[in-house]
């Protein structure tokens, strides 16, 4: 929820089926005013279907969708509000920029459909183009634009009529890695400056963590976890979240006492249990970035041997053989260790997160 506590979008018990296949299975969440929420998950998890249902582009089977307190869809009262009456705008993966039009005409298209006056259209288009730093290209043909420029035009078109909600369907996935990283920063800055309420769909976990106020992790049509990027990263609830978001070691064992996890092989580790134990816990997640290769006071300590060293530029990845299994460790590219070196693997109890059984 946003700091204001005002709910802009409420999705409740949403179900979408295609014949015998259930694409979305009882999904519920809210989005606060000015909040940027990301639906994150692998292909086929139901995230885009959920987004399209909010937009009115997919008809759900059950549940309800409310925007600004107004019911847009409700299966019980059989209410369905058409897309054009929902006050939402959508930015697509494919940009959907018309190549035969100028930049100005692309952004003005939705305003003309809404029958705004000529002066009002001019003012709104110029405001939107200024926000995405494209006003100097207003008269250029859209077919002469780069991919990044086309995405900016699509974004300007989406915000030109000051919508209540903007929905993003993997809008950066067609850009190269460097431009995608730059556009993330610009998109986040624009969203904050305008106070846009937005729902964003991506399968890129790095993107989701970088730009979101909250992240909703989805898998096979259901929500696995909702939280801030740091909560999702530092306190994964399930094996799927720990494995899909970021890089984690999954250590098998069992809870043997309050905040005590005994790994297979008998090594006792002090751990964090964020949920109420149910007796079925059998795995612990340990992020690769939270491990040292020399002893630190107050940490769990495990002996190990460097089996493999891989240089990735910004970090070095070590594969460590240890009594609790093979561990992946990511460290800064300084003081490099040789393969075969003996090490003491060190990690804080707060980073040993016992997953729900």
C-alpha cells in the first residue's frame, strides 16, 4: 500500500480460465495510489493475463476488479465495464507505435479519439513529450526512430491523457541490455515525478527489484509472495521465490530447535524462521551474495574447498565443496582465491532463511 493508504486498484479472488486450463487461480492484491507494483514470474504463470484482465482485455471467469472504488468487473453481479471506460492506459511489449505517423501524431492519437480540442491536444502532447525528452523529435516519422525512442513514444502516448492507472506489459524486453538498464532508471524517475499508479509485468527479476515499490511473485496462476523488493530478496517464503528471485543456495535439513537448522550431514546452523513453524520445513535459503570466505564474528562457520572460480567482471563466482553441500558464493573481484584453496565459509544467521514447508 502507498503512504497515503488510498487503494487505486483492488483485485479479489480473480480466476481466468481458457476451457479446462486455469491461467489465473484466485489471485487477490491491492495497489495504492502512486504505487508501482510489479507482477513477476516465469512465462505462463498468469501475470500478463492478470494485467489484461485489469485493462478489460481479458474476461475473467470469477472474482472482482475495482479501480478508484468503482467496480470494473464482478462475476457475482455480472458487471463488465468496457476497456475504454476504465481510465487506464497500457504500454505494450511491442510498442504499438504507428510507423506511418509522426511522433506528435502517435502521441495525439488517443486524445483525438477522446475528442479533445486542438489546443488542448497540442498542450497535452507537448507535456508528455517533454516528460520523455522527445519534444525535439515531434515531427519525425516513427519509422525512423530507434527501439528506445519508440518505447518513449509509447510511454508518452500512455500518459498524455493523464490516466488514473498505467499498465506495463514487459515494455523493456525488446531493448538491448544497456538501454534496458537506462530506461529502468528513466521509467522509475518518471513514475515518481508524476505519481503514476502502475502495474508492471516482467519475467526479469533484476528489473522487478530495481523499479518496484512492491513485487508480487506469481507461479502457475497463483501468488507465491507479496512484499517490497528487499523483503522478497531477504525473506523468501517458498522454495520457488528463493530460487526464482536472485541467486540462492538451497540447503536441505530440518528444524531441530528455535532458530536452529540441522543440515543433512549433521551440521547445526543458527537460522531465521520468518513464519510460524509447521514441522514440515526441510530447506533453508542462503543468498550467494551474503557469504564470506573467511571467518566473521557471530557468523555460522563451515569448512570448505574452492572447487571452481568463474570471473564475471563485476563479481567472481566460487563453487565451494562443504559439509552442507555444494555452495555458490559471489564475491567482489579482489583478493582472488585459487581453485583447491581451503576456506572457512561464513554467513550470518539472519541470512539463513528457513523456507515454509
